[in-house]
């Protein structure tokens, strides 16, 4: 149980184009999804938190107009990198969590998406 | 900033127990200790978490000191596939939507 998938696993695009990454919770409903970014040899950095049906909350320094997040259902969140540039090249990872008002909650991570912008 | 301190790297022989320490001296009463690991070029994998009692599952054991200021993750019989970066994270777990703050973790290398 607690499987999170991401698509695509790898994408190469030209500078100036937009790229959409999907994150799905396959066997549970995710009340909250998180998007992280990881540069080479660095740790994961949280970009934003999204709750189903509401606007995402972005971390300081993350441009919300550049990284569009949609969490339209309890099993799907998307991250769109708009007008991508080479400095946006990174490993993007999502996580999903369910919390129904009892017990502890655990985040489960997707396998990540490697974005390369030429 | 991460609220935990871990050694940057450790080595372990295959088949032996790997004991990974973590200091979290400023942990609050409502914060849990979570452990994740990340194998190269993959998303983090959840291992275990606990509040104050020791915990065990099919992957590992978590030993938390009585004062809760430190903990140890134990992989009882390390294999080559356990080579990864291990992250110890403290996080409040009430009300949902609490973010995980990743530090630099411990790079565990299991040697044959």
C-alpha cells in the first residue's frame, strides 16, 4: 500500500517551453500533496504544499507564477514548470499524505521526475 | 532549517547491524521522529517513525532515548541494497499538512 507515482520519470525540453509533471496516489486518497526539488548533491527542498480543492502554499523564494500547482482531486496533483530555463533543471519529487483526523500521518514519496532544460 | 544532526557518512559490513544515530535535542512534545532513506536518483522511502516508545517494523527498529533528545535507527542485517542516504526528521503530526524539513542526512555505505 501507500504507492505514489509520477509521470514522466524523465523529460528533456527546450528553453522557454512548459512542462507538466503528474503525481498520483495510487491506493489511497491524499488530502495533502507536497512538491520538492533536489539539485545534484543537495538535499530535498520543499517548494509547495497543496490541499485538494484549494490553492497551493508556496515556500519562500518559490515563484508561484512559474511553478503552477493544481490539486484537483484526492489522487492527483500536477506541477507545471512554465517557461522553463536551464536553471530549472532538477529532480522534482512529490509526496502524498492522508490525514483523516486520527492517529499519525505519513508522507509517501513518488519516484521523482528528472527535468533537463536545454 | 533541519532540527536534527546526523553524521555525514557511515560504513557498515554486509550482514552486520547498521546503527544510525540522530540528535534532536530541541524536539517538542508533539513532534515525532521520522526516518526516510533515499537511494540514488529515487524518491525518498519511508522507513519508520515514533514518538517516545521504541518501534520495530519489517525494515528497521527505532530506539528513542527516554529524554527524546536522540534516537538510533537500526538495520539489523544490512545488505548492499541498504546503501543510501538516511534522513532523520522531526515533525509535528497533528492536524495534517505538516511539512518535512530534510537535512543532509547520513550516507550509509554497506560494504561486501
